[in-house]
């Protein structure tokens, strides 16, 4: 499954996306755990980051089949 990374997560991993190997279907909590095993706290922001599936914010109970667009979106600031 491909996970898109933005902002601080992209900078810390050094890529705009990562491919994860996990058994599907999976909960977003499982995706988070799998990502954390390969890239410890990629956003450096822990629980403040949000997950999106097909461009809609979701919680960790959301189930993905593997063909969705999954993204990790850390908080951003601007002014």
C-alpha cells in the first residue's frame, strides 16, 4: 500500500510517499503501526497528525482495502 507524505513527514522520510507491506484489509491503526515500524514517528508529531483516505479525513478505526489513496498529513502552520 502506498502512503503519501506531506510537510514534516515528507521531510523526515525524504520522500513524498512510502510503500508498506501489510495484510489487507487493514485498519488505519494498523497502517500507522506498520509505518511506525519502518519509519519511527515520521512526522515527528505523534498523535497530532491526521490520516486521509481518498482525500477525506478518517479515524484509526477506518478500514482500507489497499486500493485507496492514503495520506499522512501533519499539522501545518502559516501566516
